[in-house]
């Protein structure tokens, strides 16, 4: 029976035992050498009456001995050599350890990316969770690239959603798509969790000038609840019949989008830029519209706007009458309970004035 060719065997990754230089051992030996060297120096110099004479260094019990000179100076030279050697080995150990970590990070990232490309849903979900753990373990090196990968995954895979049927009228065509897949939902939730829980996540984003990129993503009919999409770019995204509930859209850019049947409930739109949107059967309620920019938007029939609010004096900018009528100002430092009570009283007054036929201002 022929022996298998060794070249046909799958290669195995090299372990630490295969290498000559091992970072942990080098670090430990460097620390030991450092303490030995430092101890010898302190031992030799601790006495305040040291004399730098041959008699002092060569005497033992009052007897001058050259061997004692060589021994004492040998110890001193050994200490002077050991201390810088220990520092050098510790630096090398640290560098080797960092290189090893970098290699592991790259390997984990590549495996997570490959798992996202799988045709198996459970494998894709495992890839999302693996990437989350990677970003948690070393955010300074991995946070931005993991977030890029997760949002790329949501954006590109959502574009593959096929329409089930079209409802065509004289005014519009409103396609309905397959349900928003579980892996896309989990990927969005994971990216949001990382933004809210990784230490200094916003610092990493600012330093790298990074924003969530959902340009032209198909979020139609998606249920997007409690997701942090602050600073997100949603140019040309499909948002028909999507539901955004308690979503953070602070400073987001939503442009060139048809929000037919889209529901925004309890969202934070402060400093967001809403540009050239087509509002039709859109619901916008309980939203923060502080400094929200409404630019070039078109408002069709059957829209609902209610219980909007903004921090005074930062009114929504270029807002149409439908928005300004539905928005109430909130005093600086006014808590929500006090604001809600005041707004309820104002509504009661408005209802009473309308009943009495009094003019409104």
C-alpha cells in the first residue's frame, strides 16, 4: 500500500512551540534579568561609604586580594550589562506579541467576512457575532473595519431583495419586497450595539471621519427599532413602509428618498438633513426635530404629523407649515414629564378655544 504524499496533507498553522523566539518567555526572562541587574547595582551601591580605590574593592577582612577585585568588578559589569539587555528583550517581546496579535486579528476578521458570504443563514449569523466579539476585544484596531463590514453587508445584501409584486396606480409604483432577513436585522442591531457600548466608539468614528453608509440600501418594510443610525448616510435608500421606532437619526442625511407609507415614531431627527424627500402617507410622530433641515421636500396627501418637539430656540429649519404646527418647543433643562404636562395643558387650551370659536395665533 502506497504511503500518502506528505505534500497532499493539509498544512497546519504554526504554533508558538515551532518558533525560536517566544514573546511571553522573552518578556519573563527580560523582567528577571532586569531585576537581577538592578539588584546587583543596588547591592553594590547601597553603602554610603563606598571608596573607589583598589584597596577598598580588593580587600577582604583587611587582606588585599586581587581575586576579590575581579569578582566585585565582574558583578558590577554584569549588572550594567544585564539591565539594558533586560530592557531590550522586553521591548522585543512586546513587539513580537503585538505582531502575533495583529496576525490573529487579521485571521479572525477574514474568517468573519467569509462567514457573511455563506449561503447558510446560521453561518452568516455566527459571522456577525464573531465580528462583534472581535470589535469588543480590540476596538482601537478593529472597531472601524468591523463596522464598515457590517454596514456593507446590510447595504449590499439588502439590494438583493426581490419585489414580490407591484401595486401600480396612475401616480406611483410601490413595490413590496421579501421580508427583511433576520441576518440583516441582527447585523444592524449588532452595529448599533457596538456604537452604544464600545468604549470611545464615537472617538474612533470621529478620528477616522467615519459614518454609517446605507446609501441605496433597501430598507423597505423593515422594522428598525431602537437602532443607532446617527450620522448615517441614506442617499437614495428605499424606505417605503419601513418603521423607524425610537431610532437615533441624529445628524443623518436622508436624501432623494420616497418615504411613501414610512412611519417615524419617537425618532431623534435633531440636526438631520431631510433633502428632496417625497412625503406621501408618511407618519412622523413623537419626534425630536431640533435643528432638523427640511430642504426641497414634497408633501403629498394623507401624511400624519403630530407631537413633534424641539429644544428652544433651535427650531426646525425650512420646515413646512404641517411640521411647524405639529411641533412644540421645549425649554432648556426641562425634563420630559414637565414638558409633557405643559404640552397637554396647551392642547386643552387649543381645544377649548376652537370650541368657543376664538381665533388662534
